[in-house]
C-alpha cells in the first residue's frame, strides 16, 4: 500500500471575519420553497392559517407511536436507575443493550431498514420520556439519531450508503457527530481536520473535541476540510467513518457538571483511511448537510426540556402541597405560588411549541427551519428557569443531592441534578448567542435579498442603484401593511373566544399587533445602522427573543383551542394558555423597551477596559484555584501517544 499523503498544511487555517461569514453564508439554505409561519411573523405578517387548525398525525402513526411509548415507559420504570447512572457517571451496558433490543436506536429510521419509523412527534415524546428517567440517555439517543449517521444519510446519502449503514444504526451500532475542534466551535471556517484524496480513499488527520457518543460509537459522521484539487472543489466535507478504523484514538472521556453519563470525548485521527464511497454528498457540502440536518434535529433538545418541565411541575405540586409554613401549604403563599404558575404555564407553552413544530415537520408542508431554531432557543432557556425555580421552591432540599436526601431518610428528589443537567442545553447544538444570530439572519433574509447590495461595501455603484430600485418596489408594498391589521379589530380571531371559556382572542390580536411592531423595529434598525447591523448583537438577540415569545403565545393558543375542540381538558388548557400569554406579554413589553433603552454602548466600553487591563485592580483580594496549562489544548495532527479509551457496547 502506498504511503498516505501528508496534509497540505498542519497549521490551523487563518481566516478573516469576512471569510468566516462567507463560509457560514454559503452553508445556509437560501431558498424558501415552502411557507414559514415564523418567517412571516418576523416580517410583520401573522399567518395564523399556517398553524390553525392544529395539524394532526395519521391514525396509524399514533397507534405505532403509542405502542412503542408503552414499551419504553415499562423499560424506563423497570430497567433504568438514574441514581446509579449519576453515581457511576456511566450508563450501564445492559441498559444500552436493552434500548437497542427495544428498537430505541432506530426510532427515526424507516421500517424497511429495520427501524421503527416513528414520526417526529413520537420521537420527541420518546425522548421526553426517556430523558426524564435520565437525561444522559436522552442525549445518547438524540446524538445518535438527530445529528449522528441516520439523519444525514436519510437526507443526503446514496442508496448504497443507506442500505449499508441504516440497518446497523437501527439495531446494533451507535453513531456520533464530530465537528467541533479544540479551537473551533461555531466558526467552522477555521476547521483544521483534513481529508486528503488518495486514490479511492480519503486520508483523515486532525483532532475533534466534545464528541458526544464518541467514546462508545461504532460509526462517526466526521467533518473535515478537503483541499481543492483538479478533480474536486474541496471544502468542508462530511464522511461516515468506522470508529474502529486504524489510526483513530479516543484520547479522553470528558467529564461535566451535568449529564454525568454522557459518553463524550476527544478523538484523534492519524492517517485514517476512509473509502470515498463513504463521503456524504459532494465535496464542500459538509456544512450545508450539517445545518440542514439540524433543522429538525434541533427539536430533540426542546423535547427533553418539555420532559423536564413536566417533572418540575409534578415535584412542585407534590412538595408544595405537603410543606407548610405559617399554617398553610407553601403553594398558597403568593411568592411560591407565582413560581408554580410559571412552571405550569411555561410547560404547557413549551409542549405546544414542540408538538406544533414537530407535526409541521412530519407534514412537510411548511419550512420549519426558524420554528425549530426558536423551539431549541426558547426551550433551553425556559427549562433552565423552571429548574432553578424548582430548586428555590424546594429550598435547602433543592440544593441537597438526592443521595444525601435518601441517606437521611427523605425522598430522593434530584432537583439540583436537573439544574446541572439542563444547563448544557443552552450550549448544545448552537449556543443561545449563536442561535440569536442564526435566527436573526433568517429573520432579515427578505430585507437582505432586496436591499443587501445597498449596504455591501464591495458592490459597485450600478449594483447599489439596481438594489435601490428593487428595494423601493418592495418597501412601497410592504411598509403600508405594517400600519394596521386584524389585531386592531375587536372581533378578530373569534374562534378563540368560545362560550364558557376564557378569551384567548385578545392574545392573538396582541401577537398580530406586536408582529407588525417587530417588523417596523427591524426595518428602522436596518435603516439606522445599515452595514453595522450585524454588529448589534444585543439588539438582534432581543428581536429574536420577541419573536420566540410571539411564536410560543401563538402555539399555546392554538393548542388550547385544539384540546378544547377535542374535548380534552379544554377548560384547563385555556386557563394555562391565558396564564402563559399574560406572563409572556410582560416579557415582550420589556424586550421592546430594551430595543432602544439599554446599556449596549456602555457595555462595549467596559469590555474594552476589561480587556485592556483598566480594571485589574478590581481582581485583587482573591486566589485563583485554576490549574496550570494552556487555555486551549494543542491539537496538531499526528500520531496519538495516549491509550485508546474507546469501549464497544455489546
């Protein structure tokens, strides 16, 4: 066998800010072939018809899904001991093997490949259920199916690849997704792992960090940079890689503040040969494949956040009814009762957002890339707040570990563990900050498509002139529609004001008015800051947060009406939706106020002072318990000098 080629450059690629943005922009899905409720919302158009009446699953999908949920619930109750996983920081092999036998690793894989063929709705219900038993198991199954081998192959794989790998993923093999590197997070333009073509193979070299499932995986989806050649365009490319291949070393199993059973590690590739037939899609399509996969894959995280909210509500209800202070249960004290109301109303809304987004994904009539991103963003943020409120409701017992509670004779309630386990969701699969920017980019896409050349410094005067004419036509039609709408008519959305139920129509009118206000605010900001708009991350984040609240309010109202029409807890659903919308409206008004009244400019000055050392005197009077070592580990390609920590299951 000839000696494998050496990577063209072992050093990390150096890219400018503009080049990094161009890479990210090229990876975006830039066409909108289907309608999007959330996209329309950001444009000031409240398209209730896109989500109401609430879409429904087919009867056969419900039957198949419910049958599996019953089996999974029995498995969770009889075979999973979350306390053992927390104590040993590992999911027992027999639990993983049992999940394989149950078919849980093939929930989203078509039945013709040996999977269960569940819909997105029931896949998410399963994740919420198993995640409540232990969140590390939810992460194991989610990483395998939502971002691991099955989903990208389902969408972009060849028939041969599907026939080869999907049956393995459905029953026997665990998969992982490897993108992040020690010095590369949400800026993939600086990706350093290389894949150099050598005959019928590619040769991989590099180091990957935070490889969820990577310690126990049998198959890997690896993102690597392919050099441009005469026969290939090069660029960041996706590959299916056998985890047991020669030259692959799991150098470390990482440990975290939460999700202690997570099999997450550091993986080194040294001259690893991968058949070209295992490349997913063409060269250079890796990031587009990753982002497209995540459009629905992101729904797995809010699914587990919904499960967490349900558990928080159960514990808050049970505890607050028996714990007394000053002669009555603590739930009846307003300070505690408001927290319980927040948990109940928010759990209802999160489930509404999740179910609506998932059903729309199953129907495939709408483009849900923004809805899924909003669900991930909103779910991860609100779940952390609910867990924190539960710890507060429990008081000292909330801060105490379940093992300690049990040791002194009380119910082992892992409230503090939930707070730790949920915290990663604000970072997983796109941090809150990155999600703000990603959603904001999609939200202003219509503006950039018609007026982007006006603020692009590289465009010629003739380009800007054409853009100006195009923008004039667009805004002449669009802006007048932001002045008035159904939200100002008292009888609008009358379907949501049935007899003998609370009135939700007023909340939908508020959403419609606020959507127009949001669009006006965005337009004003683009006119004011033009090319500097992308640097106003505080403003963009608030714009997105307002959109998330409006989407959640819409979903909550639609779900309440759906439950009422079906005779399923309609009165209670209307009450929860009403409570959530009132709470949400307070947050929306605060966010609108902070669009223009904030400390963003002052904050930037303080940050420059901090980085320049102007406030180092403020750091005096403490000791730093941190250990020695570099802030970012060295990741130079080369042969591993460490023991391989990979362990095969089964």
